[in-house]
C-alpha cells in the first residue's frame, strides 16, 4: 500500500510542479528572450524535471535549500537573477503542496491551483516557443553580455505563479512599459524601478 501511495504522490506532485513552472513568468521570459540559447525551452524543461526530482528525492528539504538550487540554476543556465521574489514564492508553494500531497489533500491543492490564470502549457517538447533574439544578438557569449544585462532585470517583471498574477498585455506594450522603467546607473548594470 505504501508503494501505491508513493506512486500516486509522485504522479500528482509532478502535475503540481508542472502547473507552477508553466506559470512562472520569469522562466518563460528568459526562454523567449533567448537567455538559455536556442535550446532554452529544453533547458527550462530540464530545470523543471530536476526540481521535481530534487523535491521527491529529498525528504526534509528547506525552502532556503530549494531556493538556492533554483537561483543557481537560473543564474547558470539563463544568466538571470530574479529579484521579484518569485523564486522564494515558488519554493514555498512547492514545499507546501508537497506536504499537502503527502497528506492526500488534493482537493485543497486543486482549488488553489485552479485560481491561477488560464494559460497554455509551454514546458513540453511538443510546444514550440518563439525565440526572440535581442538587438545585437549573436552566437558569441561575449557579444551577448550587454543585452543580457537588460534581460536580467526584465525577468522580475511578471509573476504569474500566484492567483494575483499580472494581467496580459501585448509584447509591444510590455516592451514599451519595460523601456520606460529602465534607469542606467552605470555601465554594466541596469536598474528597474518598482511600481
């Protein structure tokens, strides 16, 4: 019976992880802006898979440990720092839902996850994400450093992994809004003002 419950938990927790990662706007923006290269979507899927395995393989992980893992993965794989507190929120929710799933509280989990904004699942190999190179983008990492700096701070713009996620806007509206929010304090750094 314990093996059946463990299998059920793993199957259901996988769905929870996928739902949360599919609503993580910072990750999607990193992929869409080419921060992970042309294979950014596959890298994002691998990060989701790794996070799932990390959560089910480690019994007593803390939010801080999981947060460190995700921050390191985003930095290494996408050269992205998320300053919008989305990573702590994702980690808090993953660990909370893990506990609820282990306690077989699926109706409560479903009720909470159903409040997330409707969105297309994009972290699947059969879904294609449009890679939008940044102006001046090239295949050289050195050439990309200047444009990467701007995108690092753009990652903190939206946070749709919560029921109170931001509304939808067109890509041109988002770019216009982002352009208005940038202040260049010194070479190599970009600051985004908070609302």
